[in-house]
């Protein structure tokens, strides 16, 4: 814990602000029902009301409070972002460790599979799969994970390849250390920071992808994600010639932008730290 | 310290850019929404069209299939594009059926023989003359190979018993039973050239230039499936009214209103929120569409037998707030549909049918202790998803759980045609047609064509409705037939074997200085679908 706080204190100002922004959205997500007077899925006022004392951010075409939807939308975005990133890093990390550790044919097959996944144009494929599996949050997470595990797999593999030639690993092996022991004691601690960088990068990517897929109408039509709010708003006929966009489109758009930027800045901070500490970690163990 | 400063500087720049972006968005929109700024500020209005200059009309595109009678997409924008190329014996104007390829017709006293006199000098678009054999061939070919929009069959059977060529400009159709809708049906059949189609075994796969040769006023001169663009050019040797519009182009437009404002399209559908923008400005004309397009909720009684119970269907009707749908989803530009199907704008609308205002208690009373849940299949258009959401919310109040499944429109239409749904939300036109649509919707067991309006009700049969529907078909006395239709609407409203939700009455805006001859067909909701909108009229 102390180490984490120390690490955060080393962040630049932008990094710290970014972290506060993420924290803010996490609080929104956790306490969404307490933070809003109105339900996120039921009409609570007249349709398309501008921001007022009652409805801080106005209402949408069904009369549902926008603030309530944004709070709940934060939950959806964060859940999709974190779950996708976690599954991708865990899955990709495992593939990377296996490929790096065993080498030979296993490495060859796994890496060819990774190459194959990497050359498939992702967005069109995600749209096709999204349409095929049907619109739901689970499917979106599944489709996003399917295309996100390759980057962590390659990074982890190359790291494992370099570690496995270290003398202490050879010694451990000669004493009969098994695969899981090696993962636990050596590979995981040393690849953890790399995985963290991938994790953070994937979060923002997943949030944008979820918003994009929802915006294209491939998300769960009744969920209240930020992307879906944008989808509904922008599909309103001639919205830019009315005043409605000022609250119905602008607020979810700003949320997506700030969240993604904040996550990217934090990712950048962690990456910067990693780069500056290259060459130091490999001697540990 | 230097590093920290650099990072801080970078961060400040990023924040600055963010702020600029936001203010740009706000700034841009101010120009668009500023009410003081007149529309003329944002439009480059075209001066009065020079009479010599050929008129080119651009409309919102989208792929609706290759415009042959066999390959167009079954929805209106597909079918009416096909009809620009392919003519029929009769046509529709504001008031009813009018002579077209047939300049006159006679009906025998027993109502079984229809003799049409055809215009002379009708030419196919490849220069060959049209003969009576072509007309006979078209009917026979469509009986063998049903087209997408299929007017040659009734209840799955061809209704024309015999076709005789009497003279070089006269043809007679004999039908087996007296039927008041036959004239409209025969008149609606598209003519295809025998010399091209007689060799075609699989019309669904027949593409190329020859497939789109008709005898209509427009030639298809460009079609791009990927971009959803079409171009129709006036056929110079057209036999009938001369085309006023030289070219009709369907161009891609992601936002129709924006495209209209930028002069990229010449016609736009607008909601009631935009009325003020164009009203009172003489450069624009706004017309309100008649309510002949509507949404309805279909119950699949084969798949979910609970819907066989009338009380359950009535409970759902009471449990959906149709007024709210009109107010919120259509922003007031619609009318609550009649449970008797024929909409308020229909000439034979019966105002005395049972109505289903939103009534939680009435719904609960009918549900009793039944536990009802169902999956609602809808298209993925914003309107449909919003309707589904409101239905889910209001039905929850009466104790019915709805699970919404949204798929793209074509998948939904296919699922309806293959009866693969529990409850489906669908929208289509054709609500203003002859009252025989009541028979087609409620009393047929064989689906005619693949039009989204032609689905049958799976698992539902009502002998009383069937008998009345059959009776009106043979009733030539208008008053008596009207009485039967009124009675039919009452039974249908009581039964609610599917639930009509609302009929849209949206607005269309255009610039009369560019083109002002738009026309509604008497039973249709869109001016751009009428062939006569583009032709010279007396």
C-alpha cells in the first residue's frame, strides 16, 4: 500500500488529476443510486427538459433524468472497461507465459494464433460478431476480450523469454521447480508491471469500443451506457437544430472524453516509470 | 524540476486543447441553433429554376435492393423505386385509381369479366413495342414466380382464371368469384417484357441491364449497392405523361435534415420540434403526411399459447400507454391507432370501436393471477428501441415482464415472416389501402409475398372475422359493404389479435422554388413514393 501511495505521489500533476477523475467516476459508479434522486430507467419528468434545479442535467426524450443515467452509465463503462482489461490481461498473460516458457511448437502455434488475431481488422469484425451474438453487455465484453488479449500475450512472452535464460531460473529448474511455482515466484512478479500497463491501456480502449459499439446500435438497447445515450441523442431527428443536444449529447460526450483521457494519462504515467526503471528489475530475484 | 515543468506544460497544453474542443463544439452549435439567425444564413438557396434547365431531384438514399419486381427490398422505398421503371394498367392519384396503361375498362354485369383497352404505342425501354402478349405473359409469369409485392394471388391462389387477348389493344381477365378488390389488384400488376423474361428460369438471380427494362417513365441509370445510391433518368420515348423531373437521384445522407440544410437533398422529414424553423418562411413548404404508416405489436400465438387468451391480449392493450408513445417517441406527430385497425384518416374508419386507454387496473383485472413474461423483438432503429423501452416500463406497472431483443430491421422482418418471435414490434405503410386490408391482416392463413405488412397471425383464427371478411369481398353495394367493414372493425377491436399502436403523421419540408409538384397518393403517406410526383399533370 505504502508503495502504491509512493508511486502515485511520483505522478506528475496531470497524472494526479487524471487519477482524481477516475476516482470520481468510480465513486459515481459505486454510489450511482445514492447520488441521484431519480431512477436511471424510469421517466421522472417531462421529456427533453433543459438542466434545472430539479434535473441537474435535464431529461432525455422519454423524460428520464440525464444525471441518473450518467451515474449508472459510469458503472457500465467502468465495468466493461475493467472486466475486458482484466480478462484480456489474464488470458493474454497466461498465453504469453506458456508460449515463452515452453517454447518450440507450443510457442509457434500460440504466436501464429496471436498473429492471426492481430491481422483481423478489429472494428468491422467486432461489428459483425456484435451483430451475430446479439446486443448485450456480456457479449460486448466477450467480443472486446476476444480482440484484446493479443497485445499482453506478446509483451509477456518476450519478457518471459528473456527471464527464462537467467541463471537463477535455470537453477530453480534444476532443483525441480514446476511451471506454476515459476509463474508464482518469478514470472508473475517480474511481468506484473508490464501487465499493469497493458491493463490500463486496455481499459480506455474497451470504454471507447463499448461506446462505439453501443453508438452503432450493437449494445444492449436498454442499458444506459454513455455510448447508448449518445446513440439515442444523435438519432433524434435534426437534434442540432434544436437545443436538446446541449444536455442530451454534450454531457455523455464529455464523460467519455474525460474518462478515456484520464485513463490514458494514468497509463502514460505508469509506462514512464517503467521505461525509466528498465534494466533494474531483471537483476532482482 | 525541469522534467516536472515539461510534464506540467504538456499537461496544460492538453487541458487547453480539451477546453478549446469543448468551446468549439459549443460555438459551432450556436450558429446552428441561434434562433435569431434565419435559415437563409445557413442555406445557399437556389434561385427560381430556369424553365429550360433540367430538373434534378435528390432524395435520401440507402440500399433497397435492385429495382426489379423480384429483387427489391419489400419495404416501401424498395417497391416504389421499382415502380418508377415498371408500369401497371392503373395508377393511383390523390383521389383514387386512375387510367394508366389501360385507358379504359369495362366490367361485365356478373362482375366476373374485366376488359381493358390499352394505350397504343407503348414502348419498352429497349425500344421494342409492348403487346398484349406481354401483359398476358406478366400475369402468367408472376403466378409461376411470385414477385416480392404480389398482387396476383389471394390466399395463396391466383384469382385470374383466364386471360384472353381480344384485339391488338384489348385484353380480358376472367375471375372465378365476384370480388370488389380485383380491379385494384389487376391494375397494380407490373408489366415485364416477354422477350426478356421468357428465358429466365430464376428471376431472383436475374441481374444486369435487361432485368430493369420496363415501360415506365424512368430508366435506372445508376445503382450502387454498397453506397445505397440510385439514379433514375427520364425515358424520352415514354408513352404517357412526360416526366418533368429529368433525374431522380438517391444519395447517401447520414442526417437528412442536415443534408437538406446543405442543399444535398431536396426533401426532408422533420419532427414537430423543427416546424418553427421553416414555418412562416415562404421559401419552404411544409406538408403533413396522412396517418397511413404505423406501428403494431404482433403476438405469436403458436409460440406462446397464453396469447390465445383474449383477456391477456386486452390486458396488454390496456397496459401500454399509446398516448405517451405518441407524445414522447413521435413528439406529438402521430395519432393513436384504432384497435379496429383502419386508421383515423381512412375513409371507412369506425370511431365507435372499443378503445384501450392506459388503465393499470383494467389490465391487472384481466391478468388475474397469471404470470406473463415475453420477449419483445424489435428493430434497432432509435424509434423502435424507444417504443420498446416505454412498453417495457408501462407493462411492468401492470405486472408483465418484458425482455427486449433488438436486431437490425431486415433480421426482424425475416423473423416475423418465419414466425420466429414471441411478440414483435413492426412498422409499415399501407394502412390507407382499400378496407380489404382487414381480410388480408386478420383472416388470411397464407402469406402473400414478403412485404412487412403481409404477415399472418400465427396460431389465430376467428370464424366470425373470416366470414365477414369474405362477405365484404363479394359485396358490390358500397353502403352495405361499408356496414360490414364497420362491424368487422368492432369485432377486431374486441379481439385485439395484434395491437395497432399509432399512425405517424410527420412532416415533410421542401423548397417549392426548386420543385413544387409533389403529390400524395390517396392511400399513401409519402410524396416521394408517388410516380405522379415526377410527371407532368393536367
